[in-house]
C-alpha cells in the first residue's frame, strides 16, 4: 500500500515534466536574408542607407565590395541583436545581424543593385535585387523623410523658415581616416534667405574646406517649398576616442511680422469666418527683415586606433587605393636618368599618401620624387596622386626593382601592401666599358694584330660604345675640375667683375647719401629762415639778409646748385618769374646788399608792414 502511495506522486511528477518538455526545448530558426533601402527615390549626391539583415545567424560574413556603376557604395558597420520567443513549438532563440552600407549616387538614372551572396556557416544565401531611382534635383517626394529638419530657430504657419542639417556618413572610423560630411541648409523660399556660410564646431579632428557642391535646389518638404544649399567636406580624427562633431551654425535673413496693436478692428471677412488677406502679418506691408542663427544637432563619431604591426613603408594612408608604375626610357647608359612614374589612385586621405618606395636600391642612385594630385570630387578624398622619381643606374641592370606602397583599408580592417612588377630595362656599360675595352689587346701575341684590330673596332659606325670611347680618349686627364689651375683662373674674371661692380655700387651709394644729406640740410635751413621771417622780430639788416638767403636756398634746391652762387637773375631764370616778380626780386637783393654794407636802417620800424608781407608772398610763391 505504501508503494502505491509513493508511485502516484512520482507518476504525476513525470507526467508534468513530460508535458513541459516541448516548452523547454530550445530551437533556432533557419537563417533568412533580406535587404532594404532607406529610400527608393533620391537625388544625386543624396546619401541612401542599405541594410542587409541576416536573421538566425551570428557568423554571417557580409560582402565587402558592392559594385554598381553610378553608385558609390561603402560598408559602414554592423549591429547584432538576440531574441528569445515562446510558442507552441517551445522556446526559440535567434540572433539577427544587420550590415549597413552608405550609397552615394553619382549621376541620375535607374540603378539596380545586384543580389549579394551572404555566407552563413557552410551555406550561401542571396539578397533580393534592389532598384534605386536617382533624379537630377529633389522634386516631388525627394524631400520625404526630412520632414523635421534639425536646428530651425524660426517658424511660420507650423513650418520652419530655415533649418540646418549635419550628415556624417559613418558612426565609427579610424584615426586619420577621411569621413565624408554633408551640410544642408534649407530656407523657406517665401520668407527666408541665406546670410552667412555654415561653420562646423568641434575639437580633435581636422577638416577640409567646406565646398558648396552645387547651385541651390528647390525641394518640397512637408508640402512647403525650400531652397536648399548643400556643402561637402571631410574630417579626420587626430586621436582615438569619442568625438562630438558640430553643431553646424549658419545665418539666415527671415521676414517676421511687424509688431501690431493688441486690438484690431473688425474686418468684413469676419462675418464669413474667413481670414483677412490684408491682415497677413507676412504680407508686403506687414513684414520686416531680421537675422537669425540656425543650428543643427551635433553628430557623434567613435574613433578607433590603428592596429599594431603596420608595414615598414606605411606612411599613414587610410582608404582604398590602387598603384600603377611605369618607367621611361628603358634603354640607357650607366649613369643616365630613368624617370619612374608611380600613380596611386582611389579614395582616402591623400595628404598622407607618399611616394612608393623602391624595394631594392642596390646599384641605383635615387633622387627625391615630385608629386601632383588630381582630385575627382569636391573635397579631395577621391582622385589620383602621381609621383615622378628619377633613378640612375650605377651598374649594368636588366630590370627596375619593384616599388611598394602600403595603406590601411578601414573596410577590411587590415593593412594592404601593394607591389609593382619589375620593369625590364637595358643598361649598357657606358664609361665602365670604355675603360676596359683596350684590355684584350694586351694579351695578343703579335703587335701588328693589335694595330689592325683597333681601327676595325673604331670604324664600326653602329657601335655607340666605340664612339663614346673615342671621345673619352681625347680627354687628357681625369683630374677633378676643381684641382685644375685653368678652372681657378677662369673664376678670377667674374670675381674681379664682381669686386668692381661692388665698388661702383658703394661709391654710388656714398654719393647718393652725400647728396641726400646736402638736400636735407638745405631744406632744414629754408624752413628755419621762413620761420624767422614770419616772426617779424628781426632788424632790417637781418630781415633782408634772411629773405635773400631764403631765395638762394630755394633756388639751390630747385636747380641742384650751390646757394652761394645764386643772385636775382639766376633765381628769376630758375623759377621763370614774370617781369613784375623779377623787379621785386632785384629790389630785395639790392636792399639786402645796402643794409649789409651801409650799416643803415638798424631799426625794425624802417620796413613797412606791407613791404614785409610782399616779401613773404614773393618767397612763398617761388616754385619750380
């Protein structure tokens, strides 16, 4: 009886466990792959997001490169989510992975993004084909999805009169990686217009100059017409960490209603429950201009450090690049120059792209390279950089060694080292062959054989080496040029010419300084004499002497002569005075001589005021 009592609860427990087993079993869904665009119709240069979602698998591998002509597609990151659900089949778990790409249309048209292969475990899945319509301008539905732009500071009838948007195409990047940034400024076409250009604030990153990518476009946003300006730039973080980019700030001129009285008389339209069009605060007679500031929301960028163990020739280039190397000429003599042209093309931070390096420089003399950059976009992150390096072989060579260039690819998160193929060339002996050419003649048994062999070799018209040998044999010695006496004798002629020219320049400067000093002294004397004459405090003898001396000094300055040799006639000719002025000038010199030699008229009262005024007026008007 006791055993039966124990068996009953045990049976009930086993039955309960058996009933719950279907619910406790964990089952995973089979993987599913989908792909979707954030917008199926956009304008040229408007960024679109592509999401490839893998449901039920955490080990999926995304396609790194999606190639579609006319679309610039870049992988920007991934996100992962885990789910647990309960149903009649028991508890089910799934892991979803979303791979995100940014698509930048480069031209208008209808584009088809082909199906992409997703590897999940040992199986392959295909995404559906997607279609993207790109128009030349944002019209109609092009503004959908932007119904609430960031940063507006003024409204009218429920719509913002101006807005600013900051679009950063990536949420995470590496140190030094160029991240495209787009700035959009929108102005309600009826009441707003741009004032000041946009400015992006922030620290810890460098930024290319903002470039307006195109003319203003008219967009329809939430049924309102907006004039939209688009600017483009690119930023690069200088250190790892989390950065806040922005906000973007710009100025706008908007029309605002004038301040009106708090009470308004009734309008005839009121009885019909209609708005009075003449009371529109934004009407022609009811608005005024006001400057406002519009701002966008800031954007956040997570910056990661570059991985360790970079290649030795890595100079900081980050992006996706290709390399092409060419050389010319390919048949030279030893010591002759060969120009190697290396072109690095792609997309990335071209300011850190340096010339590809020669992998084996043994037997080569290398000169510093020159560079030239050609950009293919507005901000200079897409294009090609061409380097020209001159190499000179020091010995016989059959090929130019490979050139190498390394960069970091942020998509694959790996360093990539590009190596060119060796370029076949022909380097002949040149001067080395000329020095060793006569050696075999010393081993011949008969001197007559040597005498006859040499003319046959030199007479060969097609052998450039023997032509070079003939020229080199004409040289008398290999003594360095700077050790020869004729060299230093030749340098003596320009040295003497230089010394003579220097002596002449010193003499000219001395004469010019002397003349300048003389002119300054005479100008100072003339100014001092005129100050004394205007004070009217001198005796007649001093007054007439100062006045005549002032005429002499002014004449000497005008004629570049000695003031002591100036008389009334010389001054009259120098200043081309008329008959009346000449007479007054002679009287001045005569009275000066009379006062000087006769000793009369020592009292100041002997010169009438009118006469003193005439003398001053005469001297003031002496102009060459």
